[in-house]
């Protein structure tokens, strides 16, 4: 599959103009996100309750600099990313050296040069849906993980409009398996984002909705990796084993979060 536009990232991201424009875009989008998804009183457009936020915040603040982080989440709205990151403290949301890299659909966000430059400066990486686990976007994210950075993945691979079961794509398995240092994998599940920005015409932000974001404990993949080694698993099987473990943990987190969200709605 051919790229819609040329690869948007220069060889070095340390240029003054690149960093200046990236900082402006990330800060602006972060501010808008905090306006739309308030997680502290007084609420502005919508109220967001966050459970166990400290799990991710502590990792971003205090993990060794060479240890990468991967976050995985369900995908219910086009505003999930960047909107959900507004729940983090300003020191993370507005910091271009800390905020996540995110795999983003190339046929939606990278359809022309202007969009491409905007999303690239927002640290979005154009991934080709259906292009498989071996493509430039995946290589680029592995490079970022090997630099000790944070990469976010929606392993469902698309917006899940009806909350149905979708088998996770194996790309997340490759990111983990091929990182030089084992990433810390933080799962979270959220409810209500499809009410904030519905997946139907006219696609407008809503007011007065409730969002719940629930972070789980980092997923322990040591047993999976050891088992893959013991059975002499090839690359494909290893990716599958890792991805299956992540999906298992995410389904448990889904059940827990949906029960919490139901109670939240009843008491509001």
C-alpha cells in the first residue's frame, strides 16, 4: 500500500522550528482537551472521573530514562486520542518530550500535506490499516521505544462503535517483542467518550456528559516471554502470545470499568 503523503518526520526532531511548532500544537490541543474533558471542579463541558491515574503519572515521572512505556486502551471515539491525555497533569500534557507517540490511521489523519504536518507535530505516526506488523510506522515506534519513550496503541485497530468484541491486532505484540528493553505496559479502559463526541452525524462535541477512565496495574509479561522461549516460539507466535495476554487483561479491566461506570451514572 502506498503512502497517501510522504513520510512526515525529518531525520532529526531537534530542529528549532520543528520543536517550536510541535510545542504549540501539543499545548493548544492539550488545553482544548482539558476544556472538553474536565477532571477537576469546576467542570466546564463534561466531567471526567479518573481511577488510578497515579499508575501512569508515577511511571512518567520516575521510571528509569531507558525504560519505555506502552499504554493500551479501548477505542470508542475519534477524540479518544488526544482527548484522554487531558486527564494528565499539565507538566505531562504540554511537554513534547514526555507526551505519547500514537499510531494513527494514515487514511484519516494524513490525507494531505497540511494535515500530515499538523498530526506529525502532535506526535502521531501514520500507520496503514491492513499493512501488517512490518511497516514503517511500527519500525518508527520501536525506535522510539528503544529511546525510552512512551507509545500509545489502540490494539482494536479502529473505533469500536458498538462495543463489540474485536480481536486485538498483533502490532502491539511486535512493539513489545522487539524492544531492546521490556516496556512497561499500562492498560486502561474508558467509558463515555462516544457520548462526548458521538460517532454519527453531525459529529459535534456534547455538553454535560460523564466519562470514566480506569487505569489498571502494569501487565506482567515475564511468564509469557519465558513460555515463548521455552516452546521455541517463532516471531509470529510470540506476537500472538503477547497480544492474547494483553487482551485477557484488558477484558478483565473492561468488566470492572463498566460496572463502575454504571454505578457512576446511577448516582449522578
